[in-house]
């Protein structure tokens, strides 16, 4: 449906561009305008300017610019209608509609969001109201997740049948093709469909403005031929490498504390959230990407990385170092005891002990050094050289030459070698 011109004008008059953009970047007042690092490209020196008086933004680095609507359209990949509706909701404006959609593309995009919401409601109802869902509900509560958190994040359950969701679609005469594009049902050779998620606890994934865009599913009864976790495939509304689980719910606390705790899994996130740690996000469904770090760095100048305490978690932490250094964000790596993950640790040891671990987080030089020490990789010259070379390789990714030199000096001091030999390398 088209939004009436009067409603569009009312939204544009009410939507303060500084308030909206502040939800995504840390704006700093400079004279009559506001400045920040541009959310549309990677930069070290702020070139992104916002004028409250003119209602406009402009980046002198990449050339992006426009009003509050075009900002949301570009950053959130929204249609014009979606952007206006988002602003209307934020500023408490009741919209008036007329006519139809502006294009078939707009209609399909809106259908994708609408059907994602319908699927979330279906899964959530399964969890709370079906006999089969009771086992899933018990599993969550046994893991320490209470009903308030279950409802806040709209957790759900996918029935074990091959056609649980598909029967819901047929019964209500919804378009199966839209659910297929979302990856929720899969087409068979005979033209019929079956459900992607079966017998799984469902974790809805929200965009940063709160729209349902995808799902993650944990199998309730582990089976050898089934992955423990299964995620929605990418679609027009969901790009895995550019999405962080929980960011919609926690971004205000992250912005307030100027710090984020980044974990891997859905349950890690929910356990921390349940214990009152609200500046947390998860990279669930994908290995950590540069885009995820970049998105998070716009609201959190300080990031604490927490991976599992096993060998796989240590490898993931080491892989993340190069990505983090490319963004120039301040970060620490938090070590967990062997065979612990954030979920298990906080349930066993409690919130205060967990926060103590976060406080004791290491910079990447100390982390790699300690990891090498535990593996006896510093006992001979050749092994020690390999560790130094790896640290210097990471450090070479830092774009700021002054910061790069300071870090190289820290490496030299840590390994008791001359600064010139390290910097020369």
C-alpha cells in the first residue's frame, strides 16, 4: 500500500535526523553539525557529517548523502515504504495509506518480512502451546532460560514432522513461494514442499530495527546425521556475514556502556542476557566476519571477544585477530577455562566471576604469547620466531602507521628483542 503524502510529510517533519543516526553511529557535535565515522565505508578519520538544521547527512569520504529516509534505506536495505514505517513507529505517528504497492519488488520485500513474522509466531506458539513443544520448553528452562527471556526473544519450536510449517501455510492459504525464498520450506522434485527446520528449538534473528529476517535452529535430540545447529540460508532480507544476533535488543546498552561482549552461540548470548549482562551480541550462524566487526564498532568502540575454551575456540580467537586489527577498534580476548563456553561458565560460576574474566581480558599480543607458552611453543628459537612472525603479520594489517609502530614495540618488549629488529621486519 502507498503511504499518503500527508503522512510522509508528517514523518519527515517529526523524524529528527540526529536522533535516528545516533542509533547507528557515535555522533559528536562539532559546531552546528555532528560528525562521526561513516557507516557506509571504512575510515579512520571522521568524514561523516549530519546537519540537524537541514535534516541532511553527507560523507566527504565516499560521497553518500541524503535525508533521514535515504539514510535508513541505504544502511538497512529498506524500501522507501519500510523506511517511512520505521520512522513512524519510532516517532509515534499513525500512518494513512492509499492505493497499492509502488512496485512488484516492494510487494515481494514486504511479503518476505510479513511471512518471516508469521513463521516466528507459528514457531513461538508451538513452543508454548503444543505437547511436542513441552520438551523444548523444558530444555530451555533446564538451561536456565526463563519464560520472560523466551517471550522477549520470541523463541520457538519447529515440530518434528516433515510438513509442520507447510501444513500451516496450506491451511491459511499463504504463498509457499515466499516461504521458499526465505528458505523455510524446500521444494521437492514433485513440486511439493517439506520443512527445513524439524524438531528444533528456534531462535528468531532480528534486523537492527527489529524486523524478523531469519532463524537459527538447535536440534532437540542430537542425531549423528544432523547438524546440531541449522540456520536460514541468505535471502533478500538476510545476509549472514552482516548480521549479529541480539544486536537489536542490546544496542542501547552497548551504546551506553561503550562496550560490547561478542560471543559465538545463541545459548551463550541468552545465558549472559539472562544473568543481566545486556551489552552482548553473538556471531551465531557464521564465523566472525569483517562486516560484523565493522557494524558492531559503530556502536561499541571497545569489544571483548569471548570464544569457547577448547582448541576450536582458541583457533577462532586467533583467526579473529587479523579482522579486528583491520578495523582499528579497541579489543580484548577473554580466555575461558578449558572445555567451558560462556553459557556453561556463567551458569556454573555466576555473573560476577564472568565479569572478572572479562575485566582480565588480554590484548592480542599477550593472548598469543600466553597461548604459545601453554603449548610450549616458546622453548626453542625456531618456535619463538614463528610466534613473533605471526604477531608481526597481524600487526601489519593495522592501517595507522603510528599505531602499527607502537604495537611492534610492544611485541619487541614482550619477547625481549630489539625494537629495530622487529620494526625492520
